[in-house]
C-alpha cells in the first residue's frame, strides 16, 4: 500500500515583498483593469498572481498606463464624428 503522505505545496517562491509595493501611506495600488500592482513612484506594474487570488490588506484601486489609455480611448470621441 502506498502511503500518500500529505505533501504540502512549497511556499511559493515568487511571493512578492509587500514592502516593495507599499507607498508612503502603506497602500498598495492595484490596477482595476488588469489587477497589476504598481511599484510606488514608478511606472512599473507587476503581475502578481498570488495577490490577484488573495489581495493583501490595504489595497487601493488605480489604473496602469495601458489600461488608462484603453479607457481614455474608449470614452474619447472619435475625431471623425466631429466632422460636419
Ligand atoms: Zn491595468
């Protein structure tokens, strides 16, 4: 008989360092569009699957640059429409 000892998944080696993502107020900014996490004071937005599944405390919503541009493009009237 095989004895299947409970094998726990190893701690995820890619667990991010929260301190890298907290701003001066202790908040982490998550893009509401794609759920990337911003590194404070940078334009770096990182995909962190662990946090998408279970976000850390004190997360605030934001928009990363690609998502911002996408939203902006969506609501911006097309210039063709303005031509009489
Ligand atoms: Zn985004």
